[in-house]
């Protein structure tokens, strides 16, 4: 009897162990099935959440800005900063001149047309009226010469006579006996149009008597490397390799531009065809924000809010 009791006890214990093992296995199987489902849901949620360093929620997409080389350094810096804050946005910046920028945005070849000029100054009226103007800042322009030129100031009359080919030697304006080498910009250049309008009173430059460079950077390089050279650059491109000249005895400085004493300046425009939307609007809003204002000054441009004078078309 004792032996039979022991057998029954063992059987009961074995049955209990088997039952517990089955329950544990079932619980383990439930956890195993649910775990991947919970992980998948968590991963999907993270994938749709913007990173914390994104400044503008939902900003994504791509845009291209084309045109003014005078504005190009600022546009490139703004694009870099904007993309750092908005990881899903892509802004591409190209030069080519104000005329190219306006033509491209008008035809739909670019999202933004960068220009030193009002659209009405370059495009037919029916095309210009379709564009929306975003004045992002002001830039000054200066006459620049090769550092070996021993002249510090030119009057409007002297500039006109030089660029129209009447004066061909620096000795005729107080310098050494050295040939004047004019380095011009192509007709599509907004910098050329601005300089012609405000420095030369609209006088036509001499044809066949000047070298032509199509970008501000190459103009600066050519002036720096060519003895007797003269040209004109936006303040944002002037460095120690070239020598800026006074205009009518007025220094080419930001303060003189702001006050209206120095007349060689223009607005920097970023045109869109119709109202800006999406990533283009967010990019333009960033450029004109208080956050970017310090960068405008650091790069040699002038915030619109600091100008004491204005200028119409």
C-alpha cells in the first residue's frame, strides 16, 4: 500500500509539473508574439517624428535659387544654415547674373530668381508682373583697382571718361604713367546695370576696349592680378587683394550707404513666380528673420531695417 501511495504521489507531482510547464510555455509564446508588434509600432512612430533640432515643423522639399553673383555668398550661407535646421530640405544656389535669375524664375526653370535689379528693369512688363518681389537686404558697390594704382578717389566725370574710353592712362587722373585696363561685366549682370545707372549716369561703356568677366569672384581675381586694372564689385566681395576707391570723395562704407551719402547701392531681390509656398516660403522667411540678420551684416550686406533712405524702380 505504501508503495502504491508513493507511485500516486509521483504521478500527481509529475502532472502538476507538466501543467505548469504548459502554462509557462503559453505565456512565453504570447510575449514572443506581442513583442515584435510593439517594437514595430514604436519604430514607425519614431520614423514620422521630426528631430528636435528642426526649427520649422514639416519643412521638407527642394528648391533652386539662380542669379545675382553679388547675392550668391549670402544665398549660399542662408541655404547652408537653413538645411542644418531642416534636415529634409534641400536648397541649391547658382550664379549666372541677375538677368539669368529673372529669366529662369519667370520661365519656371528656377524657384527663386536672385537679382540686384527690379524685375521691371530686365523683363517685359507682362512677365515682370507675374513675379513677387522679396527684398532681402541692401548691398553697396565700389569701384576697385589693382593695388599698384596710386589713386584713391575718382569723380563721376572721371569714371565716365574712363569707362567710355576717353581717359586711358592713370596719369590723367593723378596716378602714375600706367595704362588703364577696364574689366567689365556682361550685359546680364545686375552689378553692371547698377554701376552704369548710379556711377556712370547711364553712359555706355566703351565697346571693344574692356575685358569681360561674368562672375564677381573672377572679376576680383582679374583686378588683383592685372596691373592698371579697374572694375566694380559688391562690398561682399571686396578683400585685401583689391583696392576700393572713394566716389566723389565719399568712402564706400555701409554707414555711408545707410545714410544716403554714398549712392552706389541696390536692393538684393529674391523673386518668386507667384506667392512663395512650402520650402521656398520657409527659406525666404528664414533669410528675412531676426535670426539671420546678424549673418547679413557679417557677410558685408545691409539689413533693410537699417536703411535711412529708400529707392524706387
